[in-house]
C-alpha cells in the first residue's frame, strides 16, 4: 500500500489561528470558489454554496456543504464522485496505517504554490475505498502561518517525471514512504507546539523506521529544500552568508589539496545537512574508505567555528553509526587567521587548521 496526497479545494471555514476546513466558507471565499471554478463541487448546480450564491446569499445554506467543510470536524475526507456518472472516486492503493497528506492552493496563488496544511493518519478506509477515516491523535491541522510554509511540489513529481508542478485531473496522488517521511521531518521544523513535534517524531519512529533518524532527500517538480532554508537562517542569521565566506567555502570545496586532500578520492558536499538542524560548511566524503572530513570555514572570529567543528565531527560519527572516537572522521578549520589561543584549542581537540585568505 501507498500513502496519498489529497487535493483540497481551499476552505476558510472556522479559520483563525488554525487553517480552515471546518464548516462552510465565508461569503468571499464562496464567491471565489464558485466564480473561479476551483472546485469540482463548488461551481456545480447541486452544490448548496452555488445555490446560495445564485440567491444573492439569501435563504438557507448547509453548515457542512462539502467534504472540505467536515475535514477537521470529523477528521475524515473523500475525493467525491465523478460528475458524469455519479460513481465515487476510489483510493485503491492506500489503506489503514498509511498517511494522507492534505494539500491546497490558497486564493490567488498558482499551482506551483500548493501548500501542505496537515495530514491524516488513516485509521480506516471505508465505503469501498472511498472514505478516509483519520486517527485524530496522530493527525495534524496546521496553524494558518504554518500552513503557508511547505510547498507540496518540493516533494512530488507527476508520473511522467515532469519538472512542471501541474495537478490537472484527479483529487489524489499516491506517495512513497520516502516522500512522506521527508515531509514529516520538515513538519517537525515547521510546527511550533512541542507536543505536536513529539507526535510527528513518534510517527516517524513507528511508521517510517528506515527514515526516522536521517531525513531522506527527495526531488520534486520544483527545486529547493525547506529544511535547508531554515538551517541556513540558523547558521548565518538574518543577514545571511557574507560574500567573503561563500567565496572561501566554494574555493576550498573545489581545491581540497589546500587542506591535504585529493580531489580524486573525495566528493565535496557543500552545506551537508544533519537531522539535528545543523549544516557543516563542507563535508569531504571519501570514495574509497578513507577518512571523512568535516570542514568549517571562518574569517576572523574563529572560536565559534572551532566549537562547531567539534560538534560536526560528533554528528558525522552518529550519522554513520560509528563510535564518537572513530578515527576515520576528522574535523578541519579554514580561516583567514588564527590567534595562539585558537590554535591551542584546535590542537587540544585534534582539529586540523589552515590559514587561507583569498
């Protein structure tokens, strides 16, 4: 069985701190959905909201007129029926224990900006594979701010492997465990509530054990990485990386011989990611069983870089499931200049250091 991604028509019912999808939309969003035809149901003559719209918003209207309006009320969802035949759409390749990723396009946004607004842990799939019933305590409704963070197309491509983010037809897509695990890792970074973070981490451990420790790297229709964006902000601050730091980092990555390494024996990985939310400036990964080398680049304030290099060496040991004293993982500092106390600290913790200024 596979996981699933659901195409939700945007609903702002009960939207405040949390994203909507609970009760019918407010009038402005009803107008938007009906006139834009963004829903398979909103613009149909039988829809309660369409009738309400045609009456000039007078008279009765259902409190829960569509699947989206009951989503976070009942923690259930179904993809609706085919208009021509009335036959229900069926999700045949998913089932109990899998994850339904909930996605939508906010008003006046393009398909490439499709966002992830939560997920359902599937407790059951009923009505002949037509209706998802979610396990509420293992499902998630994001806050409105959080729901605008993760782009769905970072994690998924269509079956033709197209780089174009294009949903076209259908109310759902199937997702591999690797894709969903990557989304869950990124959601841990997005959500602000500690209990929710803990719930997601436990879900990774129980349902995706192969990916619980290390965040998988998946390639979607659009390029980029939410996690890396967060890590870079933490590493360099609001001002970002300085041009001088970037220049030196890229120069060392292209010229490893300057720190005693051969370009034939190593792959240079700039801004290598750790699950902890840390990025090392460069990881030189060996091709033939030689020593892994984590490299931290500094300019003229070297002490923080030394402490980071110690941390990155330990993280690399953990990443490779090696003892913390593993001899084939070493740390290196490259800086414009080191003072005597900085050199002594490097020597004390067996960190190689080089003074290079471009």
